[in-house]
C-alpha cells in the first residue's frame, strides 16, 4: 500500500455499507487511527479484518496536537496511515481537517476511500432539488446565534442541509420556520440506513408543529428547500423596461426584460409600447 494518509469513510448505520476498498485500506495500512478506537475495533471485527500488532491511535483535531505529531512522524517515516471517523466520511462535521492540511503541507500523499455520508444519503431521499445544495452543519445551541445562523443562509440559492440533534430539533424547526418562513418545503431524515429509518416531508411550519411536544430519537438531518423566487411586480418590469428603452428598440427591450424576469413576452411588449409612447 502506498505510503501516505488514507482517509476511510465508515458506515452511518448499517455495518455492511462499508466499501471493499475501505476494508482493503484498513487491512493493509501500517498504522490505524480513529476518532473512536472502540467503534473501529468493532467494525474490524464485524468484517474479519485483523488488527494484528499494528498501532491503533485515537485522534481528534482539537484534543490531539500531540497525536497529530505522531501520525505525521509515521508519514515522514514512509508509512501508510489509515484514518477513520466514528461514522460516515472524515472531515464532514467530524475530525480530520487539521491532519489533512498538515499532511499535505508536509508533502505527503493524502487520499481517500470514499463512502457513506449522511448529507448525500439524505439528499438522495428527501425529494428536494439536488442541483445545488449548501451544507450548514450543526447550527449553534443558543437561540440568538441559531437565528443568526439561519438568517445567514436564508437566501442561498440551493437546498439547505443541516445536521441536528434529537434534543434540539423542535427549537431548530420553530426558529427555521420563523426566520426562513413557514411555507418552505422541509424534510426530516432520521436514522438513515438503520432499522427505524424515517423520512418526514412537509413544510417548516407543519413539521415544527408536528414535532413540538413530541420526542424524536436518533440521528437527524434536516433539509430545507430554497426560497421561492420573488414574484415580479409591474413596477419592477416597468423600471427594467425604462432602463432598457434608453439603449434598445422596443422589441429588443421587451425581449430582454421578459427573458430576464421570466415574464410573459406579449404583455411585456405591450407595456414597452406604452412606455415608449409609440
Ligand atoms: N461524518 C458524518 C457524515 O459523513 O455524515 C457526520 C458525523 S456528525 C458528528 C453526526 C451527525 O450526522 C448526526 O448528529 C446527524 O445529524 C448526522 N447523521 C449521521 N448519521 C446519520 C444517520 N444514520 N441518519 C441521520 N443522520 C445522521
């Protein structure tokens, strides 16, 4: 196996969701490191991958500058290091970022055996547009900071994806309904790939009401549709036409404004004739 840092994605629920390549990497790396060494040991056992006498280190970005130094020293020594999250893809709301940056800066190979992540699994099931999405991670705990976090992503032109804990989901949905609007489509994906997998679809308003007062258990992803395009008023169209008519013929101005606003061509043309006084 090539010397270097090999990130390994692990299942987010069902143990058999690990990839064959992830198992190969875990079987042949010189050194193993994990966010949670107990979970990795269990996963190795389930899939019959012997740890043997290879080192297995516990590593988190924040608590382990010393361990990071050790891992970088193994890389310096020409060894292969496999790093796995407790669940899902490393670095996605999980440790690995500082390790990745420092290993790359030191000139080592940094590569990945990709696999499950709750973001992609939830997007696949939610039934919201996937052409563009924004992963906002976990919102802050405190109400004020959470509302500011929601305010900051209000106008993102894509599906919003949040990770959330079962204790805070009620507060999160009621704040999201308030800040983003109760009519936006929203989806709760819970316990993905596990026995009690559940997908609840609705709007922020209806879901906030459903969830208030009930207890949701397990792991949760919340997805929210992008804001609807603002309806164009006649005043908007007139202002755009006035400006276009200063440089264009009536027909061209009407064509260009109708296209820009997705408006009905004929009515924009009639408005342009009126404005031009012809
Ligand atoms: N690295 C992981 C990934 O790639 O998805 C995410 C780790 S983050 C610490 C844990 C959060 O991810 C959970 O609180 C939940 O919001 C989401 N999550 C992880 N597994 C999930 C699952 N099976 N179903 C729903 N959400 C899940």
